[in-house]
C-alpha cells in the first residue's frame, strides 16, 4: 500500500500547512540566531547562552498551565493567540539591544512556543480520531523537517551575505511565519472547551505519567547528537572529513521527511507503541556501537561507519518518536489533553538543556565507553516505559485519551 507524504484534505492538511509555515521561519532562525545575537545585538556568547537557558526554563514551567488554558478556553483560539505572541516576540528581537530586553523577549518567545505546542496538540486531539493521531503527527514531523530544511537554506543565504540587513530579514521572516501560522489555524474548525474542565493542575499528581515523561526524556538526550555530539566526535576522534557533519544532518532530515509516516503506520495502541519504543532502543544501541567503531580507523572506513550509524540512529529516532506520541495521547485523560501535552513537552526542554552536557561528557571525554553507556541508558529506559505505560492506563484497559472522561490514577486515588 502506498503511504502518502501529504495528509488528507481538510483540517489535517491545514494543520500540516501551519506546521510548514512556521518551521520554515524557525529553520532560518536556528542557523542564524547565535550570530545575530552576538554580531548584530552585540551580546557576549556567554550571555546569549545564559539568556536562552533562562528563557527555556521559563518555557518549561509555563507549558503546563498554558496547556490547561487551551483545555478550558478552547485549543484553537489559544493556539492562534500564542502563535501571534510568538511572532511578536520574534519581532521584538529586531529592536532589542541590551541583555535585559533580550532575556525578556527570549522568555516571551520560549513561553509562547511551549504553550503553542501544547495547544496545537490539544487541537489535533479534538479534530481527529484517536486512531489517526499518531499518523497525523508523523505527517507533521515530516512537514517540520521539510520546513526546517528550507528555512536553513534561507538562513544560509543570510550567513553568506553576512550583513545586518540580511539577519534582520531572517528574523522578520520568522515573525511573519508565525502570523501566517495563526491565520491558517483560524481555518480549522473550532474545538469546544472540555466539559467540566479542571480548575487546578492534576498531571503532576499522576505519577505514572510523570515517570513516563521522565523516561522519555532519557530517550531524548540524543537530540543534540547531530548538532553537537557527532560534530565534536567526528572532528576530535575520527579521521573523517568535516563535511561529513553536514552530510549526516541532510541524511537525517531527508529520512524523517520520507519515512516517518511509514514508520508510524503500525503504531495504533499502547502495546504497539511500547513495543516500537523497545525495538527502537536496540537499534539506537547498535547505532552507538557503530559510531564508537569509527574512531582510529582509516578515513574511508570512518565515513562508512558514520553513515551506517546515522542510518541506524534515524531509524531509532523515528520509532521512538512515533511510540512516544501514541503513549502521550492515549494516557492523557479526555478534557486534559492540553495540560498533559504541555507537561509531556517539557521533556524536550529538559533534553535540550541537559543533552549538551551529557553528550559532551560521554562522547568527548569518555569516548567509546560513553557511546555504549548512552545506548545502554536508552535501552534501559525504553524497557521500563512498557510497565510504566501499563500502570498509567486505567484498570479496565481503555485509554483515557480515547474519549472516556476517566481521571488519571492519581486523581482516582485522591478521590478515594
């Protein structure tokens, strides 16, 4: 059966277009922001790093309450407002010239981005059936990678030009992309607020879901691998040429664009999701072992091993992602999707914060044992996720997020 890379017409395709729009702007932002803040705004690199760390810490804290707002007020309107706020925060970068205004704008940007992600997940859950969610998320992930690739190319043109006007143009493009994203989100049908929406946060008392999120954070420590871990490994420990760094990034992005939808096709339940994560962990362990073998071998052999490892790594990434999506939605109670997705999204922020420290320590300082420890930790976490998911599921086996207004286990225990 042919697997289409384009979602079916209707709300699913509009959501994909909205994803494509702002990911193009984000791709351009990602490749130019560091030089913009240092060369144009005039901030020291250490201050840029500190400001962004503070900003994403704030974003991780407000993602859950903003997700709850989406549940209580309606996810479409909340997503539109947060897309507009994100665009305004990016536009603010065009005029900031000091550290304090930079941190304020960065905090607004990170907070709005975190809340927008949760609201969009709640909107998706309200527009498509439970059986379609993982497949649509796979389409959105493919779209995200396509947009990031296009945006990175545009950002590369700005870097090549190297002028202040070119940098400002990139940030203006990113701001405009979120405004266009907000307009596209207005085209999807509204999703009504949850009936009897909770008046206080409950996800933090749902200990099985918290454990599941923490375990998934361990799996996501691989996130800085392509941007930080492998570049340092390739240039410091192997004889491969530096251009291999770019080639592996293109390979990863292209593979996700082409095969993420196919990978997610068979994942439709808690059992299949846990199994996909478990199988992907063995592939990731194999990838780490292959990467480790690329040290102290001839350049041609190192290149071949690095490409083989990158293929295994992206296969593992796609399997882990699809399984995690299914688990996060199926275990979120009806009426609390935004709140739960806001909490589940904090794993990305934590992984982005801790990942660079973990990867540099393991790969740069420890070398081959570090690769094996990274793969082993991934395998161990994935094997615990299955029991954690079964504990988080209701006793009758029905998924809370599949349409039953069943409170999470922690809430049921508190009520008794």
